[in-house]
C-alpha cells in the first residue's frame, strides 16, 4: 500500500511521502488551531509545515514542483500560514492590539521585499547564462568572466527568502501567548532586516565588474578560440538528459583521433551529464548562434543520434557528415531512413552494410564504411571457464550470468524487451540453477520511463534478485573471505574519497559561466581519474563475495565492466548483444515476440550464435551448459564468425580503422571545397569576360554620358 502511494504521489521514499502528508495535513490543522483559538496548537502545526516544506525542497521532491501547478506554490503556502496567524490574533480578540496591526504591516512589508529579491535573482541568473557554454576551451584569456555569486545566495533562493518570516511568526506567537507586543515587534524587525540584507547582498552582482560579458562578446571569444584551435573533426549531439550515454560512449574515441577534435552539444542538460574528457566541448543551445559560429576548418562531422536539431549543422556544405550512431543492433533504429541525409554511414562490420541493403531505405552501399567499434576495446576476450568439482569455474569462482535487458521502447511491441514477459522467468531459473551461478541484473537506464508495466516488472525482478541474494548469504554452502572483503571496501572508500577530492574543484564552480571559464581539464588529473576508476572497479567486485547476486544500476560499474566479470549474458535485441559478442562468451537472446527460432534468427543477425529463449526461459539450460563446459559448447565457432561479421576484423585495431575513415573523408571534403573554389573562380572570370564582351558592343556617346541611352 505504501509503495502504491509513493508511486501515485511520485515521491522518492516513504520519508518523502510522510513529509508530504504532514505538510498537507498541517494547513487544515493551522486553520483549526486559529479558529479554536489555540496558540500552542498553532505553533505545533506551523512547525510541522515549516519542517516538512523544508525537507521536501531539500530533497527536490517532484510533489513540491507540482503544487505550483495547482496554485499551491511556495509563496501561497507561506502567505496562507501568515493569514491564518492574523486570523488567530483576531479570534483571540487582539484585533485592536498593536500586535495585530504590526503583524499585518510587517507581513505586507516583507512581501514587498519579494519583488526586488525575485527580480535580482532572475536578472543575475539570466545575465550569467552563457549563450555558449564550454569545457576545455580557453575563454579566460579572451574575456573577463567574474566569479559566480556564492551558492548560498542563489541556491533555493525563494525558499530561503520566504523562510525569513520565521522570526516574525515566532515573535507574534510569543506575544499572543504572553500578551506583550515586544516579542512581536522584535521578530518583525529581525525578519525585515534580514530580508533587506538579502536584497542588498544581491545588488553587487548586477553592477560593475561583477557583471558577465554580453552574449556578443562571449560569441566573439568562442569564434576567436575556434580560429586559433582550428578544429577538424566534430562530434555533434542533441538529446534528453537520459540520452547523455549516447555521446559519452564516443568521448574516448574522440580523444584518440589524429585530427583536432571538438564536441558540439545542443542542450545544457547534456553538458551537465557529460563524462570527463580532455576534448574541447562547446554547448550551443541556440540554432542561430550555432549557424553563425566559425566552423570553416571542420571537415568531418560525426552524428551519434538522428534528431531534428542535426539540420543546423547538416546545412554546412564545407564538411562531410557521417552517422556513427550509438550502438549496433538489428533494431529498426539502426536502419532509420533519415540516415540517407548523411554523406556516409559508418557501421562496425559487414552486418551493418547488409542491414541497410535489406532494409532498402535509400542509403547507398558505396556510402557505407566499416570502421569497427573503437569503444569495445575495454571488453576482455573470454578464455573459457571450465567447470570445477562443484560446478564452479576452474579458478574457484561461481560462474556469473549477466541479465542485461533493454528498455520497453516507444511502443508496445512485445519484441522490444524481455522484462515484461520473460524477465521474471529468466531470473527465477538463474537463481535456482544447480550447480549454482551468480546473477547480475543490469537494466537499461530508460527502463520504466514510458511503461508503468515495465517499471513494475523491473521492480519485481529487482526484488527477486535481492531476495535470492539474502537467501544465499544465509546458506552455509557459500562462504566468504571477510578480511579480503574488508580490505576491498577500505580500498573502495579510499578511491572514492580521492575521486571526490578530484571532482571537488569542478563541483565548486558556482554556475555555467564560471564552469566555462575554469573548465579546462588537466591531462594529468584526467589520467589519474581514469586510473582510479579502474581501481574502483577492481575493488568493487572484490568488496562482496563472487557468488553474491547483485542488482547493478547507475553509471558505475559500467556495462563493459559487467561484461568482463561475467561468463555469459542474457539480453534482448539491442546493441548490448552486438557489444557482448566482442567478448566471445556464450549468450542468450529472448524471442519475446515468439517469432520462432528460425524466423528470429533470420530477422536478427546478432542472435545467429545465441541460445534462443522463449518467454518461459526453458532453454536456459543450454546456456548454462556452455558456461560450465566450454569444450562441449556447440556455438563457439559460430560466435567467432559472427563477431567478425558484426564488428569487423580484429586487425587493424578499430581505432586505426576509425582514424583512417576520418582522414579519407576529410580529404574528400577538402577536394570538394577546392573544386568549388575553382569553379567559383572560373565562373567569376567567365562573368568578367562576358561583361567585357557586352560592354564592347555598346556604343559610347560622344559627350561621354553613359546614361544618355537610358534617357531616350
């Protein structure tokens, strides 16, 4: 029942739900206390509403945001409490008392301060919102960007300002209880002084040297940096907050380019969720600003997603445009007809080329280039996990099976995800497997964002895994090296502390303007962070027993880290399957739409070396048998052949192939541009010759009046 209420109220926890309920009940209680009247009951109810409101704001509760949509926003709630306090005074026969008039005048004056306070906060935020936000771009030497105001002034500013009425409310209540006006007037003065002080504290940031440069100066500085840096290859991306992973997966590849790279983003929320990188990043929310940026040196533009805003860069003819996508799978999204707007489409291997040919969506075969998947370099190749005496791997580990389903998609096609129809069956069979295996459950980050049914299924699967983990921990057959785990946890804490310390400087940046000014990556620090993340990953897996079932969500550990500690995987039709094939490990794919094995394999290349599961997951035994006895694995050779077909050859390395493709296309762009210049020059020369010839045919009047012919 509580979980249902949490879901309906869209709050994050039972504590959040309790705070919301207390706040809602607090206002009727305030009215009742005012009508009775009872100073002490009013004080208690007021305290509850203050504390609950503060807690919900601190948690960033969705419910608080929605209250403003039904005319119960923050200002209204404070105003109602103050009006009810005035009602309390009237019911106590204090309407002719100085306290009554003082309270009314004080609250009116306090609300008079809200306007300049809100105007100043809005003005400061608007002025400090950059037309172009950057990372790893030297703006500090080109324009002066002042420090951001202290976070305590702007963070939750409206809430802080309104809470200053607490002194006045307490003072009035004390005066009502003691029948003395001193406390009331003292509290009102404190509230008004603090309110005026807050307004005065904001004033310096809207005048003088604390004002950031104008949009024109910022854009000019960015263009000046672009002319100096002369970027050659651009990774362009637009999307929602949840799609940040689609650009993050390409950052390491961009760092390894032989040409000068640049990342162009279109949404500030993507910049906020961008992974650390040494590549220069420019976030340009405005289409007009982007179209006026100096990108004349760029020869290759890479697109990781098919979105409407791509048109703002696709219109530039001096660069060649390439769709690289954010994964390789047999989903319809991998053969989007929109792809034909690009000069080339780059796929991992031959499978991508064939996929477009079969789909016949207008992408020509000669425009497809196979470049491999540079991001797959961290995936370790499987060497087999031969069975030990109790069914464990030869190195003593309990074999690990990763369940990594994709999300429900934009429609209700049953083939989108296995979570709805097969997920629970898969997990139940895995946790009950004999000999035992460990289950890692890592759902797609979009799971449950569109479908309530998918979200509920995900929650049931999570509960299954956690329950099985608790049962195994109590099973005497499974033992753990507590000392080793304690050492790993200590190491984990050390690494996390160091990572937090390294990230502290970035986290201390006050706002977008200051982050753009100071957001230049230190290569040494970047390398240390990469090394620490590897150490974190190693310590994480050692911090709990290798037989412990685990639900893995969030950014860490990464999907590829889960690949490397797993001996097999169960998934759906998605790029996850294609990526996992790089490991050479056994895998299973669920035919949730129940097409049948042959038809499923015919339609989906990536499953041709997989164990095909029905929604009952009855076929899981074949996958587990392959894990326990690789010598008897009937699909091992098929996986090798499929790996090359899907992902391309191992040699040369994918990053070498990728760099070669960039260089080839840059040459094509340069050739095209030179050709255009030659044709333009030839056209201009031809126009001059034609003009001279026409001029020679026109008689010149004796008086030299060239306009005389027009005046006849």
